[in-house]
């Protein structure tokens, strides 16, 4: 091998090394960007979890609505023991479950020991909850 051939091979090797370095650099940047995105996501998630933990101990009033109707005051004044008021809901229909007056779900009455309970059968989506506000 002569000096010219050796020089050409050396130049080609150096060019190849530079190409490899150039091709690796963006990969490192992409990996760094992914790591940064993950870190930001984790920060946002931990902040959301932290915010939820602050709200966990706030009490809300849960109400189960069997139905409703409108009556005139004169009819209301005539009510006594044994009176029956017809409601707007059919027997067997799901009952509305409200949290602080906002409908969040539907359910059915169940017995829990000697007390009444409610089984959730349908829970409102976040979009439906926003509509009800």
C-alpha cells in the first residue's frame, strides 16, 4: 500500500466517523426530548394527583331522587297520612343520583342489612357533568 492509498483510507475513515457522529446526534436529542416530555408528563400527573388528594376530604351531599311533581298549594295543604302523590317516574325506572344537586349517575335501590342503599347502574361522563353545571 502506498502513501496515497493510506491517506485516502484515513480520510474515508474520518469521514465515516463524522457521518456516524452526525447521525447519532439527532438520536440523542430525540431521546433527550422524550425524556423531557416524560418528566413534564410525570410532573403534570403528580400535580393532578396532588390536587385530587386535596379534594378527597371535601364532603358532598349525595341525594337519591325517586321522582318529582308539581302540586298546587291547596292540594299540598290537603295532604295527610295515607295520601298518595303521583310522581313523574315509572315504577322500576332508574333513580337519579345527585352530588350537591348535580346529577352524576342513575341507580337502583338495594337493601344493605336493614338499611336502603343505592347501586350505581349508569355514571355520567365528564361531558355530561359539564352540561349539567
